[in-house]
């Protein structure tokens, strides 16, 4: 960790300083004693000189070793940047957070493969009491309803049905977006049921085409205290938009703050719904949430390696980006005991100074140098962008998502997009004096 390295560097500096001072004092004392003798003898002088010279040689040798340690420490600080702030495990803190009920709201319609998602939720949840599953179904698709009903009987799952199945009148230009209008309408009704009828304090939202990781519930359990205690956090997401295999590290513990709302398996509190529910949009609800009028500078917590992946090629988006992007998303397959970890580094007051320092202490290079591998000996590299056009052109070269929502690049925090390119950590970042997003970047 960088703080430990800085402390180690400071200790070495103090030791060297004290060491040199001590030698100077000892030399002065020895010489003073010698000069005060009334009847010096040649043999004693010779012995004294030899002793002083031998001691100085030993001191110089030790000093050289200390300077070597100091140089090695400084070099390590320059070339080996930590990917995250490593904090000690939190064992048995007795927190009541583990007793909070976090319902799973599944949004469903006409996929009989809803059973695939439900099977995984049932497989990995720890208790029915803490993680009740509520399936909200639109469309009135009977084959799908029949599948869900089997789980109601065998696994005590609640099945609620959207009562408003009326058609939505749209002009000719917008008719192709009818599915998005129905989804927004369904979301509003379902979330009102969760918070206003069932009176839950928070919810984890999934859709009927998501696979989940073995630590899905553990992840949300551990991040719930951050959601409730840091006012700058308004959601926790299981998704990384740049989470394709080969673009993420192998460390399943890495978590980040993100200005971009990811969705695809996410958690929010009741107070957020009471704020945004009354003004819920009629369509494209996820892009609406990404707008500054709703986000209000708040962030989401997101993982390095996704805790969800989608198998739903068929849907209102008609498979857009599925073959090119979504099916390549890496789903975490390791269980991380997040509730035993100290995640306080994700709090804004801890995260921001560390993250900014880490990014802008990383060596700056060109995209050509990244792609050529000429700086492969460094653990991390920083590539700078200053314009929208430069961002999009570089993003395409490096294989990351190149679009913006309300001026925010996908997964970005303070304008910085973090990902892995050919095994090397890359920070795609604006200049250090960056202040805010430009909402005109679309």
C-alpha cells in the first residue's frame, strides 16, 4: 500500500540522518579527547587514528546499504502503483447490517427461461428470510407465469403481476420504442410495490435474463453499509460495462466508485425511490437516471469483475451489442467474503485522495506506447484525453466502450476510466486539473 511505502521511505530517511549525525558527534568527541591529553604518546595516537579510520569505513559501508534501501524504495514507489487500497479484514464486528432484509425484485415478462435466473438466485442466497424473492411479471405471458408459479409453491417466491396491460399510444416515429415505454411503466409500478406496499428499506433489482455470481448476495450485503452511510453513494451495481474477459484483472476483490449508473443488477434505498419515483420517466429509464438532474453528483459502487452477466439476446433491444459485447462479459466465479473485509476505503473521504494520487502518479504515455507494449515493465500506465473526439478514437483503439451518457463515459470516476489492456492496468484520464463532465459530450 502506498501509505506503508511512504512511511518506510520516511523511516529510512530519518535513520540515515540520525546515523550521520551520530558519526559526526563521535568523531568530534574522540578528537576532542585526544587534543586535551597533556602528554600524547605516538603509539596511542597511531592506535586512535587507526580505530577512527576503521570505524568510519564501517559507517560508510552501512550508510551505502541504507542509501541502497532508500533508492530501491523510491524506485518501487515510481513503478509499482497499487491497484487498490488494501485494508485489513474486518472480523466479527457485530454489525446489525447482517440482519437487514434485502429483497430481490426480478422484472419479468415473457421469457420461460426465467427459471435459469431463479435457479441461481435460490442456489446462492443464504436465507429466505433475509433475501425474499419477488418476481414482478408484465405481459401476461401464461407460459412464463406457469414457470414462475412452480417456484411460488416450492420455494416460497412471491409472484406479483403488473395490472396495467393497456396499449401505449405512440406516434409513428416512436413506435419502434414501444418496449422501452412498457418497461419504464412496469418498473415504476413494481418499485412502488416494493417500497410503498411492502415497505422495504432497500431493494436489489435484477431482470429475468441475468446469471449471478456465487458471491452475489455477499457483495450486496457488504456494500449495503456504504450505501446507507455515504450520502454521495446512491446505488451499488453488480456490473462493469468494460468487464469483458481480458479487460479486467484476475482480482475478484477490486471494487470502485463510478459516476456512471451501470444497472444490470443493482441496489438502492427507499429514500432514493421516494425522491425519483414521483418523476419517473415514461421511457428509457436507465439513461434518465444517468442525467445530472437525477444523479446530482452521486455515484455507484461497482466491481472490477461483474457479479451478473446476461444471456438475454432476445429483448426490446433486439440483440443490439449482444454478440459484439454483452456475451463476452466475464462473470466472477470465485466467492469473496466481502462481509469480512473492511470496505471503508470506498467512502468518499477515503477514496478520493487515494484514487487521484494513484492515477496521476502513474506514468503518462501515448496510446501508441500502450499498444506497442514498449512500457510493459511498468505495472500501470496513464493515457490522457482532452476532447470528446480524442476519447472516442482512443477508446476504439483500446477496445473499451466509447459512448457517453450526459457527458459521463461508461464506468468513469472523476473522468477516469480504469481497465486492463494486454495484462496491464490502464488509466484513461483527463488532465489533473479536471473539474466536471461536459454534458454536451454525447
